[in-house]
RNA sequence: GCUCCGGUGGUCUAGCGGUUAGGACGCCUCCCUUUCACGGAGGAAAUCGAGGGUUCGAAUCCCUUCCGGAGUACCA
């Protein structure tokens, strides 16, 4: 039987990295086994659904490079792939009806107040809270009929068997046993007629031929109920694999209150999708060897359930940044440039940084990459600075000098080189040596600077390189000076040097 | 409270009865060098949560305990 997995988010907001990691593992597993990854939308809670956020889900998946061959946005034979539509189409009805007929489920007519009181009294007595029978598990048909006649809204609950041990075989943790008496009767169909997650997801998994369920650990506790449900329906449950939680620095489950945790937040900040994917995959999964930097395909090749960790992990931004840098350096200039251009042209980029004024991100330098008319210069700039940036956003500040002459000079460096007697002579001589643009490569500029060094009898190259760099870029650090000059060209260099001289 | 899961350097992890407990990030030192990076070479950093067993031998198996986390809805 071929592998079929699914990523089944509920559209309650932009997916955060924990959800995306789940989606990624599904994709990786499907690729590894030549199977199918299905995207299914679980919108059975109308009140919590955020309209339009399916778009964010799709965007997030595409951003990190996750593929799905079937489901929302991709079609397939098991549609529709949106649960509210499935519910409307009556796809769940025969199954819960069958459960009621066979006695595995029952109608319950408790009011919210009654349930509230029940929980309160359970808490007061130090008991487990939940619906362990209530007034309706063993009610007679006459009583139910009466409630219905009174027009009381009802729900369908699953009848969890008593005095049994429910066994969940988890792909990561192995065999987990639950005394069935600790499990309460979950609602399958809500009073508004919609199925709950418990019911819809499991029915759909069966109907869609899902073979493996990869989901967050927060589902582990309800897994035994899902097992009971499958058994009650006479179906074989898929393999279950519960993924460890990703925590924030404070040790609690990662959420909005930890700041930027949505996958798309990282895109806005200029992280490469692959880098994010690579990084989050390594929280909770280990490929075994000591190779860490991988593409999606390399990860898929190495992906094994046995490599999944049972313990939770902390999201370490430092390591993400390192990994991002490695991926940036590993890209060829052409691909990198198109990433930078895409990033610079995305309207979200500007609005994101406008909301973070202290970030140091240089939007003007970035917007230069959105301009399609200067491709060669852009490519040179990317080539020049890619060794020393981490995020795509860094390209703005790092390559600003390629676009325009410096408007100011780094204060400390300016003071330092002003005080050195040879500085003005050096800058003067270099400027005078810049006579032609024709055929000037990095080594020609190096030759020029070295000849200035010898003719002025300066011991080291530093006192000539640094003032020139300061004049050209306004900064004391940056790309190799000779390469930089070659990109700028003699004319531009001379103008900047002369201007520096005038300011000196 | 109840149920379940987890616990190897600060962080991510390798390890499945015998290793000087390995790697990566971060940190420090040095080298390279026109700066900053990159790259390279080293270093500090884990008595494997703790306590008991089992065993010639335990991070690895068993028990207890502590701590952490998740769930505990007509939310997913």
C-alpha cells in the first residue's frame, strides 16, 4: 500500500513554525516513500475560522518548499478537501448514524450550564473532569425522545468502553496504555450539526486512505479516543506519529506571544524558505549522520520515523541565523539575486520594516534591488556582499554603497584616519591614478594602490586601503577593496575620493 | 486535581550494556588577511535531572523521586 499522509490545519490564523514543521514532516515522509501528501482544511469550528487565512497556509507551505499532490488547491479523488464542505455534502452522516445504531455513540442533551456545573463539582471533589456518562450515556430512548420533543439541542457523543485498556502505538514513543475509564465521551457531532475534529479528521483520514498521521504532541492525549472511534467504526487506524512540541526560550509551547513565530514572519524578515525548513526539521528530528545543512530533497532522502525525537525542543534563533547564512553562501549568485529581488519587491517587506524602525535594515538599499534596469550592478553587489550577510534584508545596508556615494562617513574611522598624516596624500594619489575605466579589474586596482603605497613609502597597505574604503563606502568594514573598486569603476571611485578630500 | 509524555554541555542533537560521552550553534584563542566576514586549527563547556537497584560493566535495563511539558471544551 502506498503511503498517504496529510497536513490538516485549521484556518485560525497564519501557521506558525510548529505547524509548518508538522507539514514538512508529512511532505518529507511522502517524498521518502514516493507517497502522496494531502492538504486538508479543518474548518469545523465556524466561530474560530479566520476568513482568507487558507491563503496564508498555502503561502507558508510554498515558502518553505513543501509540496502536496492532493487536496486543497490541488484537487484529487477524495474531495472536497474542506471539512465544512464535506459536512454540507453530508459525508459524515452515514458514519455517525451507524455508530448510534450500533450503540457506539449516543445523543446527549446537556446544556452548557449543566456541563459547567458538572465540571465544577468534579473539580471540587478532586476528580478528573469530563463527560464520563453524565445524564445521557445510559438514558432510555424515551428520555431522549422527550428531550427532542422539547426542542433541546443535542450532540452525539462516542461511548468509550468501560474497564478496558486502550493501546496507542505511537511511532516515536512506542506503546502507550490508557485505562479507558480515564477517557471521557467525546462529542462527535456538535449541536450545530458540524462534526468535531475528533470525528471529522478520523473519518476523513479513513475515507482518504491516510496511512500515517503525523501531528503535534498536543494530540497524544486524545489519540486513544481516536483509536476507539476507529474500532467502533470497524476500521483500521492509520499509524500515528506524534511530533514533539517546539518551545520558546521560556520553555512553553511556541505561540504568538513569543514574537514572530509565523512562518511568514520569517519570510518578511528575509529568511530563505529552505533555511527555515532545514532548521525546523532539525528540531525533533535527526538525520543520523553529522550532516546538518540540507535541501528538502536531501532531508527527504534521510527521513526516517526512528530519527524523530520524543522530547520537546527549543527554537534557537542563533542557529537559524547561522543556517540561513550557510544557505545564502551556498547559492549561486543568479539564484540569490532573484531571491533578493523577490524579497525587495514584496510589499510586505517594506511594511514589515516600517513597523520595526530600530532594526537597522536599510530599505533604500533594498529597494534598489526592486529596480529591474540595473541587473549587472545588482549581481555584482550580491556577489560582493553575500559572504557577509545573513538575511535577505541585510543586502540593503551591505550593498547600499554600490548604488550611491556615501552621504556620511563612519565617525570613529574618520577621526582615526584624519589624524594619520599620509591620509590626504594617499587619497589624492589614488584619485589621480584613476584615469580610465577601460579594462580595470581587481588586480589593476590592487596594483594602483600598491604603487601609491611604495611611492609614499608607507610600510603597510592598511593606511592606504582603509582611508580609500572609508571614502568609497563611508564604512570601515566591507567587501574586499579591490573587488569593490572594480564594481564601482574608476570614474565613480574618483568622484567619491575627491568628494572625501573636500570633506576632509 | 486527573491523564499522558519527556529529561545527554546554554541550545539542537549522536548514542540503544563496554566510547577519553561524538557532532552542530553560540562563546573564547590562534591562523589566513587591506577591514569585516568566510575558511582553517584549537579551547572552555555534560559525573548523561536525582536516588536506588540489576550487571564484571549502565547515559543505555528496572524501580522510586524531582523537575519540565502537553492535554483535560459542543477549539483544533
